[in-house]
């Protein structure tokens, strides 16, 4: 059991391009969320 725990703690190599892709994707989702709220808010009818 100790061997499997030690194997789980080994560091995996990270690539700068992978990190950049994840950060860009996260930023796009964060920017998309308010835009989607405005989009669906435009479907409501003003009385």
C-alpha cells in the first residue's frame, strides 16, 4: 500500500502549452457566462 501511495505522488511533467491552453479555455468560459446571461435575458419580453 505504501508503494502505491508513493507512486501517486510522483510529479508528472507539465508542458507550458498545455497550461496555456487550460488558462485560455478557463478565461473564455468565464467571459462566456455573463454573455450567455445577457443572451437569454434578451429573450424576455418587456411589459
